C-alpha cells in the first residue's frame, strides 16, 4: 500500500521536492522570525518600511505584491506588537502614513541577518556555480508555471 506522499513524489518528483524544500525553508524562517517577535511575512514589511518610511498601505501593496487585506491585518498586528505606528498625513488628514517605531527599527538588522543565515544554511555545501545553476533552474520553473 502506498500513501499520498509516495504517489506525489513518484508522479511529480520535481514538484514534490520543491514543496518539501519550501516547507523546510518556511519552518526555519518562522522559527527565526518568532525569535524576533514577528510572524512570517512581517519581516518584508519591516524592511520595506525601514527603507520607505511614511508609506501608505496602498504603497506597500504595490511594492510588496501582497493583497491589501493581508497587509492591513499584518499592519494591525504589528502596531499592537509595537513595531509600527500610524500617523495622519500632515497635508491630508484622510491619508494614514506608516512608519517603524524604535522597536521596529531595532529588528531590521536581525531580519536581514536571519535571511542571510537561512540562505547560508540552505546552500551549505553548494559551490558558487551550483547556486547560480540552481537559481537559473528555479527561475525557469517559475517562468514555466506563470
């Protein structure tokens, strides 16, 4: 008797391997972000707001490519956790601007270090040419699927 994973792995070995790698990468990123008090995905907002202070939610949606409700929920959570603050635009009180608090600014370097650390962990034992080839293959797969 075979289970669903065995059938998936034998029928679509590339897709199955990609799913397994994605799951492992996500798990490691979640662990590292939790250590910083963040939920996975919020690190993108932290770094973006660090580089683009006083952004609106609409600007974040456009730059990051997440759905507006996802951004709104994340910002609300991050505001409650003390990472982000909202202020009214001085020229147009209908517009709300977002910026990192001191606590938010304090985790920017740790977020970037976590990204680099997971990258190092994921590519340990791979030569530079291997990494370049892998990136090219993954890009080709993404292109094929989109």
